């Protein structure tokens, strides 16, 4: 079974530029998550999708971050414009079904973003 | 308030030594789930274990064991006879179904270095 795919693996941009990350979850997984992991910290949830609907985006800085999962499969996370503090690893995860609080999440390799 | 506390930032052990990683959590829910993830240098988070709040039995899987104690709100992880391949950052995480989502709240992680 193929794991969660993410691209690109690395991205370097200057502040105020835009960037987009792509995630393809494990086939059949209804729930998709985006996390931000700043160096030395644990991952922090940005947004959770159930199929193509948003379940939780309370931690997403909506003035600059946006995410979509139009067909309920792959997803794109965008930052526009980027700030220095957005430098982090962006992790995508998926889980097979929404039994509340019980599912392990399967993580992709992440995209390491550096904002100069 | 920090929901998950991993007080040990870094631990170094010599190969074949046993090591215990501490995790203390905080929640008002009676139903919750605890997880441990491993993050090797490659960056991908690897699921190790899930435990629900109603099951306080300790669990052993090969060289890994987990001690869940509700009385002290702790979910500690022990590696027996450590190996160099165990070197990684280990995260403890909490999920609270009462939030209506399947979000994981991660601790700040413990970096384990096993010295050959």
C-alpha cells in the first residue's frame, strides 16, 4: 500500500512570495490533515478535511493560508504571502475513517519550507 | 495550557541500555486517546501505539513497552536493549473526541540518541 505522498520535499522562497504544497493521501482514506512543525516543536494541526469538507480550521491563519480538497482526494495548502515565521515542515496525514479520536494518522514525508 | 508535556528534551544512552521516555498529559475528557510516534532523521512520523483512556493495561511489543497510568496522567514509553536505529525524536500525542474532530495534540518531543 502506497503511503502519503507530498511534494515538493523542499522549498526556499523569499518573504512575501507565494508557495503551494501538494498532498495525496493513502487511497480510500477519507480524512486528511495538514500540520505545521516548527523546528524543535511538535506538529500543530492547521486544518482537517473529511472528504472534501473542512472539519476544523481553527488554527489556520486564514489571512495568508488557504487549503482545499476539491474532489475529496488530494489536497493543496497555499501560503500567500509568506512570512519568515512560516519557515517549518508542513506535514500531511490521512486516516481511514472518522471514528472520533481513535484513528492513527499516517504521515507523509513533509515539505520543508524556508522563507528568507 | 499544554495538553501534552514531554519534559525530557534530549536523552543519550549507550547501545543495549534501557531507556524510558516520559509523557504527561492533561485533559478534562473522560474518553481520550494517547499515541506515540517516532520521527527518524528522514522526517516522516511513524505510528507506534494508540491507547484509549479505558484501557490501562500495559503493552509490550518486542523491545517496546508502554506504561499508562491514569492516576498520574502519564503514558511512558520504554525501549529495552536500545539500538542505534532507535535514534529519533519521539512524540507523545493526545486526541480528545469531545472536540468533535480527530485532532492530535503533540508534545514537544524527546530526541533520543543511541551511541554505539
